[in-house]
C-alpha cells in the first residue's frame, strides 16, 4: 500500500519521480570573527599597547613607568574584553547561509 505520492516519494508532491535539489538552509550564530571590525580594532589595540610599552622607556632621571608586565596586563584585559564581546555577539544573532557555500 502506497501512502505517499503517486511515485511513492513523500518529497515529490507532483509524483514526477525526481526532486529538484535545493540547498538546505543553515545558519551560523554570527559572522566569522575575521569579518568583523572589532577583530581588527582588537589587533590594532594590542599592537599599539606593545609598541607604546617598547617606546616608553627610561630617560635621564626618569624611571620606566610603562613596563612590559603592565603592557601584557593590558593585552590580557583587551583579550578578555574581545572574548566577552564575541560571546555577546554569538548569543543572540544568526547569519543564514546555504549549504552550497
């Protein structure tokens, strides 16, 4: 007993025997991190902190007040901030794409 369509394929409502291939509709949570401006701002900020730490140094009569340990602390803080912003972005949005991409 055939409970489907005349051709026996439940995905073929016309009963022609072939189903047109349509790509499945999928979605990501957000776009790739490399496609966001926040990623490039994060990289620029890290580079700026490290360059500033390297440039600011001891001078005659002045101590080095932007040492490497403080610079790396700022890099860690920037990294945590970036990770939090990516987590917030991923938590509530979706970007659709086709299976063919």
